C-alpha cells in the first residue's frame, strides 16, 4: 500500500489506542462514583488497554498481508490468486468400491 492511502488506513491506530484506554477509564470512574467503589476505573482501564492493543495487533496483521501482496504485485505475481500446493497430494489408495475394514463391503 503506497502513499497517503497507507497513512489513512494505519495513521489512526495511536489515537484509537489512547481513546480506548481513556474511554475504559472514564466509564469505570463513572461507575465507581455511581456505585461507591474504587476499583472499577482500573478494570475499565485494563479492558480499554486490551481493546486498544487487540485493534493494534489486528491492524499489524493486515499491514503485513498488504506488504506481502504489494511485494507479489511488484514481482509480477497475482497476489489475490489462491495459494498453490507445493507438492501434489499423495493418493489415498481408496476408491468408491473399496472394502471396509474387516473384509466386508463398505456401508453407504
């Protein structure tokens, strides 16, 4: 992915991480005030961290796939073609007329 398109797609990740942590904390602080507790804000912050980092890792996977597709495209390959098997599958030795274990005909 080149140029401004990449900035638009991945440029907001830092903001998304910070906002998810902030929203988690402030929702937890609101719940602490309503319920008279002192630990829900911390739990909200942890949940926000989890959500933010999960989005970050998901975007990293997507970014890696985009880079691999761009490299394939630059090499003249079709990046969207289904992957080809390196080796042909070995024959299983079975046919539709194969017998079931024990010598009898196969049940259908």
